[in-house]
């Protein structure tokens, strides 16, 4: 499994760099704006009072923009589940299905490699890649703080990324599971993406329309704290997201162990009645 992990992680270094550098640049840009916002706090608060409540629903409590946690939530962490969720969906859905559709997975398994070793090695590479991208963003914020009046401890700054990690793992493993069930990787990524966007919209709208709160509780993003985690991380929320992720992983592993590997191309739905007809 170690060899598979190292090789898979090497293959994902481009994604680590490609997603990590924009996160770092965004962190530097956002942090440079904090002093401007802090100096003009009264003007910003007066301006934001004129915005409709729907604006706050999508971007958080805008009245807290001058506070460290409010500023980071609004300017950095609010859209991170969507932006980095794209990475999680693409990486998770392509861990195994991409090679299967390219016709190389069956060649890999022709060697004395156990399926579960291949599955575990690639999954571990995905987890480490996600951690590496988040670490780049965290380090960029730490470095940028040296040029700003915003001061947050290193440990406190890491807490929002812990919350974000739980969300990424859930949607990434969901995409992995769907890639084992649906006939094409792109269909798995698209389905996961629809669920991600729908969860974001429902969670946001529930802040305005209280009638949507029961539905919003079903969305994983309802348990994402963003910058508010600086004030105290809700560990039970993160643990819950990781437990659901583990269930997705278990289901995907069972499915991968039992399914027939395609030689190449996309698969079919594999309905029972078709199998009986073929027999």
C-alpha cells in the first residue's frame, strides 16, 4: 500500500500546487484589506445596514465584518466549501473511476496488487492532498498576518480549516462512492456537485426563512463553522462529518471489492432485468 500511496500522491502534486497557490494568494489579498475595513468600521457598518437580509444569508453576518472571525468568514471562508469542494468532487470521483475509464485500472490490478491495498493507498493520497492544500492556505494566512493588525493565534487560525476538512472529506468520499455506483465518473462528480450547491443554497436561505431550517439540518454545510470556528470549534460537528465520510468509504470499498472492472470507457447502469436478458 505504501508504494501505491506514494505514487498516487505524486500524481496529485499538480492538484496540490494548482489549488494551494490560489488559496495562498487569496489569503494574502484578503489579509491586506483588513486594516482598511478596521479603520473605516463605522462607515462599513452604516453601509451594510442598508443591505437586504438575503445578502447576509449568503455571506454571513455582515455586521461583524470588522471583527477577526467575521472578517475571515465573509472574505475567506464563506465560499471555500464550494471552491475547494470542486477539488474534492473531482479528486474523489476520479480516484479509481478515471483509470477504469482510461483502460489502465485493469492493467494495474493484473499485477499482484490487492484491491483493498489499491483502494486504501489512493484514498490516503486524497486525504493527504486535501490536508496539504488546507495547510498552504493556513500558512499563507499566518504569514499575511505579519503585515496586518489582525492578530490570531496559530492554533485558532487552524480551527476553521479543521471544519472545512470535515466538509471536504464528506463530499469527496460521497463522490468516490457514487463513482462506484454510477456508470461514469463525470456523472458521479456532477451528482455530487448538485448536492453540494443545493446544500449551500438551502443552508444559506434557512438563515432568512426559518421554515427551511428542518431541511437545512440535513445539509452537511449546516455543520460548517467557517471563520466562527476561531471562537471555538464544535468538535462534535466535525466528528459527525467524518463518521458519515467513513460510512461512504466503507460502502465504496465494498462496492469496489465486488464489482467487475471495466476494460475501458464508461459503464452501463447494470439493471437486473438486462442481466437476466443477457443470460
